[in-house]
C-alpha cells in the first residue's frame, strides 16, 4: 500500500478559489482582529476549506432546506467519489467488521458506529464518514485563528441557507487549549461577529443555530466525551442531537484504544454535519488523506516561520554501534554539551542586544528537558529527572573538571561543523556558532549564563504555595531562580529527594510556569505529560532524557514543535533572512551572527530517542527523499568470492502458551486496574519488556478484556 497523501488538498485545488460564487468565499479573509491579520498559509487553509464546503454542500448534490434524509447519503457518496478508488486503500480497519459477526466484539469502534450508521450491515463504507476535513498545521502556525474564521464562515453560510443550520461544537483535550481558544475568540470579538463560547452541558434544549450578528459555539473537553455520564465524563448520546453538529476538533485525534472509541463518538456527533480536525501531527491514514491543508513542521520551518532544527549528530554516531545503554559519564557529557549550547545562545542574544541597544530582540533562551521518569527511588538508575538534576548540581557547586570542560567544548565545536539539519538542504557549520565567545567560554561564563551567577554555590529550592506541581531552584548566592520542575506532584521530591537542600520562603505568585515568558528561568524540566498545551518562543535547546521507542514518535515530534516559534523583532514572527530591511530594524546588518537564537538544538541521552526523532520527523515529510547522514552501509558477506545470498528466516509456531483451563480469582478493583493498564500500554512494551510471544499477548488481552478464565472474588474488609 502506498504512503497516505493529503488527497483532499489535491482535490480542492482543482477549483479556482476566485471562481467560487462570492457567497461561498471567506469574508475579509485576511482580517482577524484590530491588531492581527492572517499569514498567507492561513489564508490558503481557509480558501481550501471554502472549496471543500462548496464541493460538499454546493456542488455535489447541493443541500436544500427541505431535502429528504436520503439526500445526505447521496451527498456523502458523491463527495467520496471525488477521491476515486484511492480512498478505499486507506479505509481504516476499525471501521469495518466483515461477515463474521463474532469478530465484532474485538472491534468496539465498529459496534459504536454500526448502531447509527449500519445497524444491519457487516461493513461501514468509509464514504459514510467522508464529511470531514483535516488541517495539518505546525505548532505555532496559528491554527486556532483558522478555526475561529471557519466558525465565522459557517455562520455566514447558514445565514444564506447554503448549509444546514446546525450548531458548532469545539472539542479540545485540555483546559489550557480551551482557554487558548476562548482568548482567541475574545480577541476576534473586538471586531465584527460576536461569538458566545458556552459549555456543552449548559446547552439545555438544543435549537437550530442563531442567524443574527451573534453565534453560539459550544465547547467541551474531548477526553471527557464518553458513553457514561459522571462528574467528569459526558455521555455523548445525551448531546449527539441526531448527528447534527459542526464539530471542530483541536488536537483531539490521539490513537489509544479508549481515544479511538472517542473518535467514533466525534464522528457520530457530526455524521449529519461536518467534522473539522486541527492538529500539528497526524499519523492515521484517514486523517492524512482527508487533509485539506498541509502546513506541517517541515513546511513551517522551510518558509521561515520557525527556528532551524539541528540534531547533535556526534551523539548518534556514538550510539549507532552499541547494544548497551550509554554510561553515566557519557550522559554527563551530553548534558554538559547542551548546557554549553544554551550558554552560548544566551551570550549571543546578549551581544546582539548590546550592539543594537535593543533589549526586545529575540527572547531569553531556554532549555527544555523532557524525561521519562520523575518519581522512582532516587537511587534507582531509571529516575531520569534525578540523574539530570544531579549533573546540574555538580556544575552549580563547582564539581566539574576544567580539562573535561575544555575537551567537551572542543568536541561540541566540531559537532556544529557536522550538524544534521532535520529540515534543509544539507549539513555544514551553523552560521554564528564558531565564535570567539564560544571558544573563550569557561565554567564561570556558563554558570553566569545558565545559573545566573558566576560563582559556584549550593542549590536551594522554592515551593509554590499555590501548586504542588512546581518547584524552582536557585543558587544560594544568586538573587533569582534559574530552573524549575513542572511535574505531576512534587511532594515526594520535597520530602525525600531534597531533604538535604535548603528551602526558601515560598513565593506569593500563582505559578512560575504561567509567568515563564517574563522570567529569567533558563532550564525547564518535566515529564512526558508536560510536553503539550503550552506555547513559547523561548526554547533553543531540548534534551530528551531516556525518551524514545515506538510509542514516542508522536511525542517527540510534538515536543520539537514546542520549540520552533521565533520572533527576531517584536511583531515579526519569521527568521531574519525572510524579513525585509524595514521589518528587520536594528538587526538588518547582523545576518552573520543570528544563527544561535534562530536554531533549536536537540540532544538525547538514549540512542532510541535519536531514532525516534529521525523516524518521527520522516513521518512528517511529504514523501520526498532527503539524504540523512550518520548511517553506515553494511557490506554483504562473501562466500567463495561471491555475494552470499540473502537469508530468509523461517518461523515455526512458538511453544509458549497461556493456560486455557486455569481460573484466576481477582477482586473487581484489581481487574479494573488491570484493564486500565492494558488499555494504556501497547503490545510492543509487553513483548519486549516481559519477553512475551505475540500469541501470549493476544491470549492475555482476551482474558482481561473478555474476563475469560477470571472469577471475581469479594473485597476483604
């Protein structure tokens, strides 16, 4: 099967936007608010959306207010035919369950959809779910602005009775994202249409949307849409309104088992309307083929809207031939390289500001360290955050050998001459990195740039009374914190790991993290759960500490997307080379020195993480091949002077088995926890970690999910 491609984008571009009837075009397409206009790629996304809506509602069996229900099926069929036979190749298996009815219990998504779409059928044609379009737009590209403008367009089309008068529902997976959408709507409301943002549960009796100068838009947490009604969870059946919704999903496409069921709920709620899906990363074929605008991370950076991204290739070279984990000493070297890089970027920004007399150029550089584990025992080698923190402590307190420092610095300078750009036309030295300020840097310079004090000193921590999710750190001889944790719960760290550290008086402010843009904090540390739902232009260095593997690809790509925003001068959010002299202002003559602040540097302590970065970024590409360095070609062994033929392995059935007659007695609570664990852990983790055969894994899942050979015992008092 060929790799999926954004078919819908190709389909709609066969239409000339200017040839659309004027009423179908986006009103004042460049305008957003009093102080904000849209970039060209945002306007193109809106133009493509208008083309797709016209093809679906206007040109393909055009919608009529009094049309019979059967007309909706014909409209979907006509829209699906625009894709040709290619769409069938990417029909997702979870939407199908062929003749054998017994297999339906293994396909909960089919069961959910079939109840409404195909109650007596054995398959659900993908054409029945084709009323959707995806916007594959990079983090920082302003896709929320596109979302709000689509709401405006839908309202206008409803006013003119060109599309059904359904209500609009926005779904996002976090309160932060919902708050971001709310703030964007409030900015939009300052000029033109007034959008009322209302919680879904307050919708009361549903009605066909308002057709005046105000529009009601409902919202809800996408991860709380379920098939039960509880305090946090919302039963979609109470609000599905016969599928008559325009549903806008923001980063709500995750692919775990439970989330896949939610995708069915979203599709059902929009089955008689339309589904708009916005994300910085798409991996499912059905999302990719229905993408109407692709402006992903690669396009975002190549067009100057984000920082260049460089991967420290020497670390990959060091990992590629090893089967064992790298040593603590080598990890220390990697962390030290990342700190040196951060220090140099900080020094370069200070130099540029000093030369121009402008303190608002670029940003205060930040290191983002993402770890896999935060709360295991401090002595446990798997506590990644503790390992990283201990290295910081050594450097802060002066426990770093000057000779080692010089060796690592010289190695790092050489690395930059052979850096691997993840998007670009080739490697080579990064402009502005090989400088006198870097060659002359010593440990005191690094401490001043990163730890905010030239002198070594002990670390102390600061608690936030308003939140147990944050801790800040500073040197005892400094006047402000340089680093912070943002993790699920800092209690164990305060009471176990940091008992030998001095605790300062807690600050009164609500959150270190919420004020990150205006603080001098240079290092931000967190776990996997921390990588999304925040935006900043400050990151210049990202450390992946023991992050990697099959299940980390999407995480790595999205985490990288957190660090690409850029703003060389206030209001200009493109790299300097893409600005004219007037926009560049005081920086117009500094092109040979802006490389460091316009670059995002990636480091990792784990070879698997490096591989995940490469594979994750490759998945973002449009299909063109690019040369990757850092790989060795294997030579085929010779036999009697000739190439040995390739050996094809033969497999036999494993002898491993799972008992089929034994019955395991567990409590209902234990079974519930076991089911929860299985739902959130991929088979690959069990197979590799526990040395299970694939057949064993299938049987175990069958036992747990279907309660086979399991009896429930009462809880003990």
